[in-house]
């Protein structure tokens, strides 16, 4: 009996221990940040941005990662584009947008006014994609192409399903919208629904979206990098893919700066829960700074990408995990590796870092599980999981430094970037606040895997954008939306986060810690109304759906609550707004013969510049190739011409780079002084700039020729030959 009792006590003790351990392990996994973000990849016009946890609107900056709680506002005649890896979201003019929730398997966005174009290329069984508007929630059920528009009054929504399938929930009813259908939904508490065939119409915004989609569909980079890597489609225009004996095919950027190095031209922003995050200045500067690794080949920096999605059925595939910056940090007496508790820097130190190379382990500074550390490495480089586990045990568990590691880029000339503590913590330009480092010192300096623990200033959260010139109207910011899925509470205010980060020794807060300082859901969900249980309604084929909730009389008999069907968005009470994202005849409250008096450029300004953001200003009504009348053969021909020209340009650039490398090697043998090196650098700089100008002119000329060819009428098809009557047999 005694043995049985002891045995029972042992089992109960073990069960109790497991009960304590299991929640801790689950909590650790729940603390892992999402493996993806949304990249702001394109802006045109006045686009404003409000980071989560703040009430400050700043100018939107290309390459800024967006996540839960972030907001965007597109003003008159303004477009913007977001990429999530498997989906693209494009915002039209006068559009208010925010992320209610963005995780690995949930995309929940809020549209308070304006137009969204959504292209979903993949949608897993466990993924949800939901758009919440003031009078309904729209759930995307399949990959496809969708358009959602909310009028200015917020009481009408139009949903166009060009391809795919979706479900509208609102007013206690649910409606399914099939491919090539458009649904018009008027009212708020009760909805008047009308679903009919889409007439295949399009406006300028649609044409622009189709043109952007074709960039993705024809991307050469998709052959070499996973199509879940956010931002890969911009690599085609700004660099070339070349085979290397050790690393396979890697991408080399076409930069016009002698001595260029990764993670030097940009700034550090603070984005929870990852902490300090690199935001690059170049229009292509997202994928190569948040995925893969960098290495120098033949004296030139190249990016080794995350491997592409396997084509073999049955091979396990893990979506590449986003990282805030794949760098290692320089230690030593002159660098801020050891910082004061609460985020204080020691006097006279700098912050220094360099890009990680292939097979080198990235160790996050934010709270993560062992599985996360493994995935963020194996999906971005070729590395043994045993090596990753050793780093995790040493750095994360035992909180010590991994020694006896040789970093391939630490000794590369110019690879180490450094800046002041003030610039680092306040989103200032690294290039403009660069600190000169001693090459011998950094070559032998201690390397620390994790980011310096220092609390950010508010400017680090806002980023480098200036105070916004425009922001959404106050009534629009307070407008409630209907949600089918209950979103999480919004992130806590920055003031609360900053205080908690200081108490956490300057380290980023874990997701569970963020939850502890979040406001109560009751206090934060006034702007979110959960849709009541919905009753599915039968759809009449290509016609009007009956709606038992339709009011007998409108709420306001003096107001006509109508919505333009087809491709054009609905608008009421425009109050003199300018809707330049569509043809004049399609603008609300605008006569067909009205003249557009908006002051906009008259010519396309699409000059490529690797050192400026991904922006350009097309004229109001200059349409790319018509989305609904694209000649597939002509489009394929043009894409092939562009690819061939870029490949030839890359070969030409490669020869220049090789010659410049020989020039530098010859000068080094002569032990020349600084003046000689400076003169050579100036010559090389001029060569690169002239080459870039030449290539830009070639590409502009080709695109102009292609544009003329698109506008030319197709040659008339030859009439079919009439069948001759069969010959009669001779008698």
C-alpha cells in the first residue's frame, strides 16, 4: 500500500509539473512574432501614415514594414501599394485603411472610405482574409482579384469579384459573390443588397493595378527566390542574377555609389514586437534586408536569397520568415554593445553592425521560441539546425556570447556601418550620420549577435517621414466598421510601451508583455461592431438577391443612397472632392464633358534611380495597357524584350565592375597615397553614374516603343479560305 501511495504521489507530481510546463511552452510559442509583415512598396501623391500606438500622422516612407494597428490615408489623386507575400493590396484616392490584425494566418483590414484592389495569389486552408467596412464584413474565400469601395458617407459598399469568391456579412444576412459578379450594399443597420453580373468595366485605378500585377506575374526573380519573400518583384529592375560557384545564382544590385555596402543607406525604426528594424532608402530595399544573406563576390556585394518554393510534391516547405535586420553587432570599447539598464548609452560610443553572410546564424533580440529561431534561419540561408540550436542555447537560454566564430563580412572593407546613438534611436539617416571606424579594430572586435538593448524615442516609432501635410478627417477616424472576426485589442500607447521597455532593460517587449499593458477591450472596441449571426440568402443567378432585412422606407427620405455599379466606386456627398483616379465621365457628380483642372505632371516621370524611394507621378488619365484588352502575345513579346535588355545591361555592368576591381588591386600594389585612391574613386563613381544614365535611357526608349506598339491597332486577320468543293471523279 505504501509503495502504491508513493507511486501515486510521484505520478501526481509529474502531472503537476507537466501542467506547469505545458502552458509555459505554449506561452513561449504564442510570444513568437508573426513571420510576415506588410511592406509599403509604392506611394504616389500625398500618403500619410500613423504607426500603431501613436496619434501622429507622418508622410509614408517606402519600405516601411506595416503590422497590426498601423494606419494609412491616401489623399486626393494618391495611390499606394502594400505587399504581404501571397497578396497585394492597393489603395486608391481618398482611402482610409488600417490593419486590425496581421498574423501568419490572418489578414484583417479596415476600410473606412475609398477603394481597395486586392490580389490574392495563395490562400491556405487555415488562412483568413477579411475586409471590414462601415456596413459589412467581406471575407475572401479563394485566391483571386477583388475590388472593394466605400462611399464618403460610409453607408454604401461595392464589392467586385473579378476572379475568386467571397462572402459578405452584414445586417444579419450573408451573401456569396461569385466570379465576375458585383455586389452593391446600401444601408448600415439594415442592408439593401443587389448582386449582378460585372460588366467588365475598368477605370484608371484598375488599369494601374493590372499593370502592377503584370510586373509580379512576369518577374524573373521568381525563378531564384521564394515567391513568399516580400518585395522580390522590385529586384528585376534594379539588378541582375548571376551564377556563382559557391553560392549558386545570386542577385547583384546596380548601384551608382563607389564603396556601397548593405545596411548603410537607410535608418533604424522601432517596430513592435521586433524592436529596431532596418528601413532602406532604395526602391528595391526590402527583400535583401529582411531575408537571405549578403556576401562579396569578385569585389562586389551580392544577395544570396531564400530558396524558392520546391516544385516537388511532398517536399516540406516553410514560408520564409521575415526578420527586422539580418546583421551582427560590433563590440569593443568604442561600440555600444554593453549599454546601461533602461536604455542608456555609455559616453563616447558608437553603434556598429555588418550584414550576416551565408550559413551564419541570426539571433533575434526579441522574445522567441526555439522553433522560431530555427525557422527564421533555415528559411533564409543554408544552415545546420544543430548549429542554430547551439546559438539558441548559448545566446538565448544561457545569455552568453558565442565565441570562436568567424564572420565572413566582418573583415570586408566598408562592410561595417556605424552611427551615433542619437541617430540610431531616433530614425535618423545612417549615411548622413555615419561614424568612421578603424578597420583594424573592427576586424578583431568582439561580435554580439543581438541588437543593443536601448529604449527608443518616439521618433524611432514614427520613422523618418516628415509631419504629414494631410490626414483623414476626424469623422472618418472615428467611423465604426463591421467585423465578422473579433480583432485583438489595439496596441498600447507608445508612452506605455516606452516605460515598459525601460523597465525591461531596454529589450523589446514580448507579445504577452504587450497584452499586460493593453487597454481593456471594452474601452477600445467602440469603433468595431461585431456582425450579428448571419442567415445565408439564396442568390439569384446573375441577378438581384432578395433581402428580408430591406427597409420599407429609407432612413432619410431626402437622401438618395445610390451606388455606381460596375467597376466604378460609389460616392455620395463628395463636397467638391477631386476623384482623379478614374476617367472624367466616371467621376461622381461630374459631367461627362467636365475638364480636369488638377495640377499634375503632363509627362510620365519614371526615371529609375537606385537612391530614391519607389515613387513616380504618372499623369491623371494616362492608362497603361488596358487590363481587359491586353494582347497576350504582344505582352509576352514586350516582357521578353525587357528581360533580354536587362540581362545585356547586367553583363555590361559586370565588365565595368571587374575592370574597376582590377584598377583598385593595381593601385593597392603601388601603395598609393589617399589622394590617388580618392581620384580613382571619383573616376569609378563617374563611370557608374554614366552607365546608369545610359541604361535608364535605353529602358525608357524601349518602353516608349512598346507603348506605341500597344496603341497601334492590331493587323487585320486574314480571312479564312473558303473550302473548295471536292473534285468530281472523271468518268
